C-alpha cells in the first residue's frame, strides 16, 4: 500500500540522512542489489546477502531519524541475520522510522560496480524499495556507475553504494 504524502511539511520538520556501504565481490555468492538478483559470476561477501544498496539506504534512513546505524540494529554476530535477505532490514528500518513519526519524502542512491551493467535492473530495484517504504516509485532514485577501471570498484573487487534520504515529521 502506497501512502500519498499529502501533508505539507515545514522545513524545520525535515531531516536528511546519508548512508554508504562497501562489500568485497567474491565467486560463489549471488549478486543481489536493491533486493533484485542479478546474473553474474561474483557476489558480495557478507554476513547477510551483502546487498550494499539496501544497507546504504537503511543507514541513510536511520541517520535521518537519528536512530543509530545498521550495525546496531542488525549485528553481524547475530545468527538470525546470517545470509538474511537485506530487504528484511529495510522493512524493519521502515517500521522504526515510521514509529518515530516520520514520513519518507525521497531516497536517492548511487551504486558503483564495474560489471555487470545494472541499467536493465534499476527500475525493479526502485519499485521494490518504494513498495517496502510505502512511497510512490518516483520518490526512489537509483543510479549506477562503473569505477572507470580505477580503485577497488574499477578492478571488480568491490561493490559500493551511497544513499541520501529525506524524511519529515508528520
Ligand atoms: Mg553492508
């Protein structure tokens, strides 16, 4: 169910948050980004499914609401989060942000990965994130770029993601 966000918010009720994440890419792991499985020969190493995009969005939302960070809510020592789909983290973060009395205004993100090309998958990521956060799809932006052959992203050793989120008290 999608909320219509019909409130007029005052600027003093708005909060911005930033999140980022990086995971090493290794063979024999599924590549899941934005909750969407992408055919590729490597995937992120991590305690959960290693979905760097969703982890960055979780941190951006938690940061905006001053609710700590993803490591505090989903410790990587906890057996219940081992190989967990990160969409579960995002669902939980949404309930925390909503319980604190905030609406989500928009989320903007960038994924950095050398290969594969993510363009064919970006709209499905946006739809899944928007549905999980109960907002219209046009409030979620996902951009993808390569590392231009430089650094750990450019060498295909890592996937990185950054996200900003704007929320407002209702
Ligand atoms: Mg992570």
